C-alpha cells in the first residue's frame, strides 16, 4: 500500500533509492525496545542483559543476510558512518594511495577528498558512458602502492552494477584492501561479503529504520576507530548502541531476500515505465543502462527540462521522485554522476530518477507515466506562452 502524504493525498512513491517505508514486521520488532525494554546493553542487570541479547541476535541476522560472521559486524549510525569508518580507518593504518571512482556516493567521495586535502594520493578510475569501471585502469593503478580501493556495488543515481568479481580479483592479487559500499545494492540484488574486506550497509534502504547501519570488517583486517570512547563494537565504534534501531535493522535483513526475489517483477515494471515514457514524452533520453543495472532504477532526462522542475510538478500531482543529484546549501547541484558518464553540464541538470520498490504496483506505473507526460506538456505549454509574449 502506498504511503500517504500530509493532507491525506495518496502518494505514488517512486523514490525507494532515497529511503523505504518501515516494514510492519520491522516496526513490531522494534516496539518493545521503544518501551519497557529500554536497557543499556553494557549494563550488568537483567534489563541490560536483555538489551545485549537483542543486539547480538540482530548482529547474527545482519551477518546471515550477507554470508558473514557475526563477530565481523560493527553497528554504526548508518551507511555514511560505515563508509567513513572504512575509508578513514583503513587510511589511518596503511600507507599508499586511495583508489575510487568519480560516480561514488558523497559518503565515499567526501572522506576521500578530506584525505586528499591532508596530502594522501587519490586516484579516480575511469568509467564509461554507462558508469562501468575501466578494469584496465584499476590494473594500472594497482601497479603502485595502494592502501585501499573503495567502490559502490551499485550506483545510487543510475543503478549501474560494478564488476565486483573482477575488481576483487585484482585487489586480492595485489594484496590491497577493498571496501565496497553495498548500501544501494543490498536488498535489490544478491550481495555477499566474499569479494570485499570492508562493506557498508544501511537499514533504511531495506525497509528498516533510519539512523542505523553496519560496517562488515573481515576477520584479521585492522582499521583505526574514528569515534573514541567506550569499548562498544569491538572498540571500533564507541557509544551506547541504538538497540531499537539495531533490532529493526536485523529484522529488515531477514526480509531482504524477498526484495531480491522480487527483482525480476520490479525490473518488468521499470521497463514498462520506460516504454510508457518513451512513447509519450518527446526529447526523452535514458541515463541508466538497460542491462547491468539495479532492477528498480531508471534515470532519464527530458531535453531542456530541469529535473527539479519536474520533481516539484510531480510532487503536486502526488508522485514522489528525485533528481538523484546532491544538494548543497539548499540548492540542487549538477549531478556528478551524470557528468562523469559524459553528459554535458547543462543536460546533467535534467536528470530524473525513478526508483521502484516491493510496494510498487502496475497501476502506479501507468498513472505515474501519464502524470509525467502531463507535467512535461504543461511546463512546455507555459514556456511557449511566455515565449510568445516575450
């Protein structure tokens, strides 16, 4: 069932890459820990012991979802903290360059930029017009001393899936740590920790709560903590655990397999959306690759039609989508992802991202396509009248 907006308007929600609704089973699992089960997991009394059991049970659930060992899961406040801990923690314990790509999420690019500002050598791998990593470029980079390679399993804006197996093989052969940001891929496609040494996960992308995530750290891999204080989370993440959030994350991980299983159905809906849009909207281009892409993600652009203008127009009609671009100081910026795959700066402002989920229906897809076409036609008509009176 689609969520409801303020005022009772039913929303066609097509922004699942931004966040997902809290699954009812997850909410039910969390509720006791928002009430009577309020203990601190570090406390010795029975309330603390029960909280500790709840956290460790969730740790097992998260680990099982990605074929990891429970002792290797470090709970964090979300995917951003997990990636910061991986990148900064690895850089603090190793010499050498940091290798990434220009299409990563800001939670990867910003800590790497900070390391570069502090004097660390950074190499950005080339990507092609679909956002696929140039593996030969990685091979060349690994011929010099490298501390860490950090890539996303799948891109959050255009959905391109990285050649994880190839990247992993090259890093292993070179003896270089590999961090994979799996926040956007987990719950949409099959994800396991085997190719990586460090992996970021997030709760709210898979029907779990916001404010909780995890970093998987392969046994034997040493990184330095970024938050100093108590000994929680193997000494890698100080601070009292968010028990309710962690329990919800664990419950969501148990449901993640159903999201992967629904991938073929969701991909069919995505393609139907593309076909409907292509048939009814002139000047439409597809930014997402048709293959090698997350099943739920479709990034398009309409010629000379600003993405934020369409987002606002669709919002008024009860359709929630996004541009997929970063925001700074409240103003939408040009998508660094679209620029990196070769789209001109002015055209990159026209990006519009649709991201579907388990709750998306065929009726919603049909209606959303109609409303996109209507909004584009309306905006063009207004522009035409303005031009006629200019």
